[in-house]
């Protein structure tokens, strides 16, 4: 595990540029197109990526500062005060927020010592949860949403993945 951490951090550092370059290639008329009743728009996906970064930073901080942090699931649209779909941000605001929080996350992770990387936490969704798993999860989350945006933009209706 420890030998993989630099690769994870490098990949996380690349996500803001990949997201930025990718989103800017999507035609503007496609950003707010809703492909189906239970589908998010592309704008909702990139807004979500920006909006969850503060929560993820707090999770990283808790692993650094608590012995065995306990987390609660984050389910978009799951809370009483939270809308069913992410509130849309402008492309520039979303990309700036994503990049800014990613920089802060990486600064924290790059300074983590072996004991922090070895910490485990409790999360009801997962059988195991640790700083390492959270870090990997964030990377996979970035790329899953980027893949979904590309799918919503380019995939013909008959081949579009249904997530109902």
C-alpha cells in the first residue's frame, strides 16, 4: 500500500487539469441537457465534483486528527435540506473550487505520516475504511463522474447506461 501512495497523489493532482480540459470541449448546449428522468446533467456532474471537495477535505483532516474517525454516508439529494440534484455552478466557478480544494487536500496528504496512512475509520457503507481507501475512492469518484459526463455527451440513447 505505502508504495502506491505517490501514484495516487500524482493521479489526484492531475484530475483538475483533466476535468478542466475535458469540460471545456463539451458544447455549451449539451451542459444542461437532461437525457432522462433520473439522469443528472453534465453541469450537475461537474458542479457535484466541486461541491463535494470541502466535505472530502474534512474527511482527510479527520483521519489526520482523530484516532478512529466515524463517518456518515453522503448521499446526494438524501438530506432534507439538500436538493435532488446538485445546484449548478458556472464552469469557471466549479473548476476553480475543484482545483482549489484539491490543492489543499494534496498538501494535507503529502504531509501525512505512516501512522496517518495506517489509520482506519468507521463508515457504515464500507467493510473497511482508511485514509488510503478514502484517497483511492476520491480518485475513482473523480473519474467516474468524468466518464459519466462523457457518456451523457457522446453516447447514443440506446447505449446510455441506466442508473435507476
